[in-house]
C-alpha cells in the first residue's frame, strides 16, 4: 500500500496536541505514513521570532501548547497551500470561523483522492438562517470525503498523555479504520461509529451547554445546579439532532463524543471558564476572550448564535430554552440569573 501523507490544518492548543499524536504515529508506522507531517501555522511573531521558526527549531508551540515537545517530523509551514500539497489525509483543527476562508484557498489545489477529518467544534450560518455542518463546508468546498473526530479531550491533558477516548464518525467503515490508525495511541483510544452527523453535532452543541455551566458557576451555584444544566443540555442536544438531522442514533450520545465530552467541557475547558468570569466581572465576552485565552478562540458563544439562527428561522426558540438563554445572555438581552428561570420552566418538567 502506498504510504499516506498527513497534513494538519491548524496549530492552536488542540491542533498542537493532535500534532504530537499524529507525528508520533507517523514515526512509529513508516510502512503506513510519510514520516514528515506538515502542519499549517498561522504566522505570528512571538518574542520577536516567527512562530513557525520556533516550532521548527525548538519543536514546541510556545504560544499555544507551552512545555510540550512535538515530534521533530512535525514541520510548521505558514502557507496552507504548500502545507497541503500532495496530502492524502487532511486533519482540520482550527477555529470554525476560519474554515470557509481556508477551504477557498485550498480549492482545486488538492489531490482528487484526498480525504479529510474535522476536529472542529461549531457550525456555519447558511443563507436563510439555517446552519451548515463544518464537514459539509469542507465536502462542498473541496469535493472530498470528510469524517469527524470528537471526544472528551481537554487538549493539555491529551498532550500530557493522560488516558482518554475519542469518537470517529464516518459512514465509510474502511475510511473510519484508516483514520483510526492516524490517531490511536496507548493513551488516546478511538471508537469508530457510522453516525458521523451526531458525532459532529455533539462536538458543537456541548460548548453551548458548557457556557451555561459557566454561568451557573459565576452565579455561585453548586454541583446540583450544574448537573441539572448538563442533563437539560443533553436533552436539548438529543432533541436538536432528532429534529434537524433525522436518522440520528440515540446510542451515539453515549460515546465519548456525547455525554463524556459534555461532562468534561462543563467542568473544564475555556468556554466554562470565560462564562464564569463573564458573570463575575461583567466584562464583555470578547474582552475576556482576549484577556484569558492568549489568542485561543471561544466556540460556545458563536455556536449559540449559529444555533439560535436556526431556531429563530424555524420558530422553535421556546422548544430549546437552554440554548436560547445562552445566546440571549451572550448578547446581553437577558441576565445569567434569568437563565435559572428558564431552567425552572423547562419543557422537560411538564
């Protein structure tokens, strides 16, 4: 079998953690993969040096994943077209707001046999107020297959090789197994399922619920309240999938991409932390993002806006009171305290 060339599109906190895994697997399995793994890096100046140069000489992303050594075969490249040249497998792991622009640059520049996998959490607002899955943006823009990998994966814990799981959603079983070989290690275990839509939808919606969990932390509520937010959030995630993506399988929610990712994100992760600070400080979300995340991007508030666009178009905001409340709090039209009233009167209690 011809060796596969893997390219990583993105190099933030999660992208760099995944680069460590992929670089290690490429080195360990030269019979399967090209040992050089190009990684597209948005060029920045860090302490007077180009970030790509730092990564290629020190083998560390000192801005987004400090203290973690990357395999030497992971090569930072500032030009996305050059990075993706001749790639067989494209791993998309960048903030979802930038996917469309990157795909526009790659259009017509890839091998026709290339495949993609998205690790990106979020949606894109479509014309008319609906939403597009990021995998569909990639498929439609680049005319290649695209699977999804999601799971209970706090990037720094993965980078430090703490045991965890992830889920690959891929309708093509053979492709799913091929992608599994790219990612699986002794500490990063993969389960493949064919319900790729729910895998991806879970990855996006859990950040909205985590934002709600952060609001409850900011208000000073305890674990009982957060447990209610997690349960009601899960119910809305399931309902959203069943309503807008017929054929969704309930069992997928019990994989790592579902309830496990929801729990870990509601107790850890940047969306919960920033949402808590939002309530405690009264500062705008955008300001807190800049102050707290060192260049990383929030996914919860923009995803809540994207989901609300769909719900408003379908006149279904009242059917998803938690999702709707998170959006309205982020927009400043209601307070975090009012979210608790939304939960008290949630349709699940009728």
